[in-house]
C-alpha cells in the first residue's frame, strides 16, 4: 500500500459530524471534552473564527478570544472526537476568508459588524 492509499484509508475511517455552518468572522462556542486522569469534563471556548483551512476530514479552524487582556488562539480539527458541539452565537460580516488583521486590534476597533438577514 502506497502513502496516498494509506492516507485515503485513514480519511475514510474518520466520521464527519453534523456541525453547523460557520465561516470567518462568526462568533462561535466550541464545547470540547477534557480528560483529566480518569475524569472527563466539558469546557467551552468562545471566540471569533479567524480562518478555516483544508477540506473534508482534515479541515481545521482557528478561533481567537481575549482572556484576561491576552489574546488566545486555538486550532481545532473539524473531525476531532473531543468536540462535543459547536454553537454559532453571531454571524459576522467580513470580506476576508482569513481575518488575521484582528490580531493587531484592541477594544472597540476589534468589533465585527453583525450580518443582517
């Protein structure tokens, strides 16, 4: 078996969950499982989606939040078994697929306009 076939086999084994549609600029909450010893608990990570990269089972997305005046970014694989659910809190109106310019902004300048329906 070649490298490509092996990668395809592993990707076929990964189950893709039914997650809501979201894109860069949206504010979402990711509930993910944390295992500490033999205990398991859920933790929320709420922030703005900076980007989505890749496609299919290898897709990832980056979320940024400000925690005690420090910017925190976290990258989640979309097919991670630790993601319990994703809640879309706000739809943002941005013109970019990757909004890294948000890293240099603070306070009110870092606000994203909400998408109107």
